């Protein structure tokens, strides 16, 4: 019999992966069980497995901080032409992979290429592809809100990786004059097409996206802050066999 | 074990796997191909060990997202490995992230393994590795279009949207990319 190439390495890694696969299956079964136990509707029904370090989907309904706005109807983005998503798009969360949702999706291209707004069981969802996924297949960050909240507040989703970010906002019907209001008092107009706004980059804590709601109040939406991606002084490296060392030292240092 | 060896990649990745043996069978099926792919990219042994482990750890974390459009998951794995390699070369901080998420110990080569690995550098390349090597030589738009169409199985409408092209241009990029791939790989047309 021909000796198996890299016999030691291949077998060692196989043992590690087998244990990790079993542990991962166990973890997933616990998560599935806890999800089943949640009876109340969740505003967030899924986030694609955004595969980057520090890539997070920040999922928040837009909050009106001044007064109470009165939406005129469904957000304009829902009136975009229907663009059915291929049923085999297995990278969408399972909750969205039903014929009803897929066949009623609206593409937000060209304002937000690859992004969709789509209905899902009494909710509306915003699905945005992760531009930096490590997988060959597309992955989505997804946020959802019940129909009434969606009409009142719209939806927002931010994808952040270090200082790189994209925020996609679907405004309620009647919102106008979108602008970025910086904490230093300056404002900058941003374009909106069919009630869809894309804001690129990360911002300081009190910088916000503002729109003027149909009732004249100001609607403010937070913008993402940068996430540090460089290792900090306290970060450790696992060198295997129970040996943990400061990251700066590396595993070769004894 | 023999029963698992006959299962498709989609079944090995998609079916319940309480003891991890299905993923182990999947790993055994493809591990050497991934190592050979890395070896032919002049990757040193320590890096090859890390990237191979990281590639399979990423596949494990995303196993339910594998789309069985092809008989084999090898193009999917090779693309993950290629992405990891690019990240590593660019010094991105996310390297070995999947290993950390799974709390997986790093696996290292023994002296015997190092000799075997060196032989992979000079041995015959797998067809998939040759295709990926050729793919890297295509212009950026053609490479992206071919990957989206052939590896990901995306529609031309999707490709046009992703790459900000017209559908006609998306088709042209895929077609020209495939023609050039054949040429690069020594085909007749």
C-alpha cells in the first residue's frame, strides 16, 4: 500500500476537525433548541455568516428622536419592480428561502447592488450581500421588522470591517432631505433613490444620518463607528498543545 | 467508514453529523488536493499547515451554506483556500479566524511530512489547481465574471448587477474569460 502523503499532519488535523465538527454540531443543536423556544417575533431573523474578522451586521430599526412621524404609506422601496431571487440562493437565511419571499423581492440595484428588500411572514426584511465574504458563495446580512414598524421607521443595516463600512437605509414614505449631520455641526447632503440611501465609511459616535419625516420632524439614524482590527496588547495566540502566548511573541519564541 | 466514502460531498456536509465522522470523511477526500494546491503556490510548510486547517475550519463553519451545484465540493474548497492565501499575502488580520472560532489547535508538519510536502511541489498538479492558476492570470473583470458564473453558478443578471455591467457585457466577460482559460491551459480554442 502506498504510504499516505503527509500522514502525520493529515491524521492530526483530521482528529482535530472531527472533534470540532462534533462540538459544532452540538452547539448548533443547542442554538436551534433555544430559537425554537422563542415564541415572540424577533426583529432580527438572521444574519448571514459574515465571515470576516470584525465584520458585523449592526441591525437596528431607524429611530425617530424628534416627535412622532406619521408615515404616508409603504416605504417607496417596496414599490420598486419585483425582482425574484433565484430559489437556489441557499446563502439567504432559511426564513427567507420560501417561494413567497423570494418571488416578491425588490432589488435595490443600482443604488445598493445585490441588496434586496423582501417580505417574510408579516415582516419586511433588508438583505445585503457581504462584500468581503471568504466563501465563494454570496452571504447576506439580514435585518427585518414587522410591517407596521417598517412603515413607521424603515430599516437600516450596516456592514462594518475595520474602518470600511456600508450602511443601507430604507426610509419610510415621505422622508426627504437626507443628510449626514456631523457632531462638529456641519452637514452633508446624501442622495436617496426610491427611498434607498447608501452611506459609505465609518463615523464618530455622535455623527448621524438625518431625514425630514413627512410630519416635519427630524429622523436621526446612527452611523457605524470603526472597529479596531489590529490586535491589542492583551491578545493571546493559541500555539496548540495548551500553550498560550502573547500574540506579539509568536509561537516560535520559547 | 466505507459507506461514508461513497456519499456525495453535499451529503457529507449537509446531513446530521453528531460525532464529526462525516466531516472527517469530507476532509480526507480533499485534504491532499488543498495541500497540493498550496504547495504549487510556493507556500512554505508552516503556512500550508495553517491555511489547510483554516480552509477546512471555514468549510466546517459554513458547511450548511454549501450549494451542491457541482458533483464535487473541491472547487468551493479551492476557492476558499485561494481567498485565504490572498488574505495571508496581504497580511490581513483575519487569518486563522476560523481556527480561533472553533478553538482548534494548530497542526504542524513533522520532518517526514515536510519531505512529502516538498514532493507535492514538484508532482503533477491537479486539474483544479491548474484551472485556478490559469484563472489568476485573467484580467480582473473576466476573472470575477468566470468565478461568479462557473464556481458560484450565478445568473448573468446577478453577475451584471454585482460587477456593474450590462448583461451583454457580463456574458462577454464570461465567454472571453473561458476562451482565454482554455488557451492558458493549452486547449485548442
